C-alpha cells in the first residue's frame, strides 16, 4: 500500500500545492486547515507522515505535535514554518518531530524528508508486526476467559485437528482463529481468511481450489487456489453455514483426505493446510433444513470452541473498553455505567466501533453516554433494560465469582478502584461475601 500523508496548514494555496505534489508521487494525501481538524484526521486515518505548520488558527504547531505524539506515536511529524529559528527547531525535535523545514520550502528537500520519514514508519510497523508474530498471539483485549485460553492452546498443540468456532457476530472468531494459528507450529506459514457468505459456489471453489484455463467463462489462465498458496498454513472459512451444497462434498474431501482438484482439472493435488471453520448460528439448524451435510458437520466439529457473547461477560466490558479506546480518549463514569447497562448485540466489534465513534464526537473531552449513542440508554447512564443497581450487582457478583472473591482482581476486571468496589459491595448488600485470603489490604 502506498504511504499516506496529512498536511495541516491554514494557507489554502500551500495545502492544495502540497496535496497535488505528493499525489503525483503516489502518496495518499489529504489536507486540513486547523489543529482540531488535524487531530481528528490523525484519529480517523492514522497517516504515515504529518506536515504541520507551526502557526495554526486554533493552536500552535508544537501543541499539535504533542497531541499527535500522545494519540499516535507512530505518526512521523515534520514541522513547517515561515518564522523558524534555532530555538524553535531544537524544541520541535526534542518534542518528537522528525524534521523541521522553513518556508518557502524546497519541494525536493521536502520530498526527501517525507520519503525518509515514511520509510522509517513502514520499518517500525513491520518490526512491530514481526515481534508480535514471534511472540505468538497477544492476550485478547481485557484478557480472554481462562477456559477459552485453554481451548486455544489445545487447538494449537493439536494442529492437524479441524476446529469449529461457534459464536455470535462480533465475538472474535477471527481473532481466535488467528490466535490458534499463531500459537501452533504452523505460525511461520500463511493465515488465509475466506468468507463463505460473500462468494458464489463457483467463485468459492475457484478461490479455494484454484482453476485451470477455460474452466469457466472468465478463466483465461490457470490459477493456484488458496489451499496451495497456504502451504502448511491455515485456511479460515468464516460463515461456513452459508457454504453451498454443491461445494460441501469437495470441502469434505479436503478435510478427510487432504486431496482436491482444481476447477476444470483432473489431477489430484494434496494440501498440508489446516482448516478452521466458524459459524454465527447453530449448524444443527442448517442440517435439519437440509442445507448442510451431516457428514461434513461431524468432520468439522472434531474440536468445537464456543465464544460467549459480551452480555454474558459483564466483567470484561471495563477492561475491554480501556484496551479498545483510541489513544488519548478517556471515559466518564456515566459512560462506563451506560456500557455496563447495554446488551451489546454486536459484541466486541460493536463495542470497538462505538468507542471509536464516541472518541471522535467527544473531541478531546471525556466520553459521555451521549457520545456512545447506545439504544435505550439515558444521558445519566441508566437503561430501560433494568436499574443501574441491578446491572452493577450482576457485574460485581460475576467478577467476584470469577476471581474467587479477590477484590483487587475483581476491581481490575471491572475497571474501577478497589475502594470503589468495596463501597459498592457495602451499598448493594454484598458485604457478607468473604474476601479472598490473597488480598488482605485495608481500604
């Protein structure tokens, strides 16, 4: 993907000139006229390089530099000014700018500076990715439930066994599939994600198995399928319940015998790839309706992992929210209460997108319930689904049960201070619960 660039300058001529210049060089470029708009653009698009004018109508460039470094430290910032001096340049570099250029800027010098900066950003991001891959899958936001952690490890160790992931939309099936792959002995090979619902039978088979020239109207040349490309890696088939009946026997052959043919081909090819499948609704229903083969189901569900919906894990909402918050955003207490009182039908995906939208709307202030825009949630964080006291009681009881009544760990899981948890336990009439002996501190 081509590098991206953001220009923050209140001079329209300079904005247009720089955007046009860098677009001709292949950069994805955009421009804004103020520090506020610049910070919002950073949050929304995370460009590789930002060109920041030192004098802006709503803040100076160094103030914006500080904000960018706090929000997204990977963005490379180059400061531009028509009023440069040595002291300002030194301060800009000390504050994290990668370069400082005076206006009118020489376009060749600017091009070279941007090229150096974007290449450094690319290398840093690649290094981060490689380190994460070497370290294996990271803990899921808010930490995965221990039972799910054990199942991921079990699936990773037995890396020839088919795995079926079952869970509602947004519960993290793709994350878990990638985690199984990264913890397994196959982690150095590709991980390939295919959505069965997005492809017709012919295109699904062409993608998965490949095709020979002339196999269908548009097959003007032979093509390798994903099973060949994956090698000893993992092929993740999401929404497997939507797989057509015509394609199911061919997938069964792959899972059972590791053998397939390209579309239009006669030679049998062998694959070493592992197949992980996922569904957001019970396959038993599809079987009963005659839309899914029983023999394929029994082969896929050798190891079944169920991912619980977020509403069944209220103790995870606080840690998840803190992890998923965009850089620099903060949550108010009423917003946390609103999140605890909401059902999250879209699960983790909905939580992430709601927080991202709320951070943009809050524009630097603490996120309030109104910024979250959760259906059925009032401005003060109460919800029509029940009283806040009822919701808090359920969340606290679940957290205490999960942590063996250890209040330090329960408070961390809920995203509140231990003293706050102790006070809520008293007010909600839960004080009779014996506290874990692992935690003996007094509030």
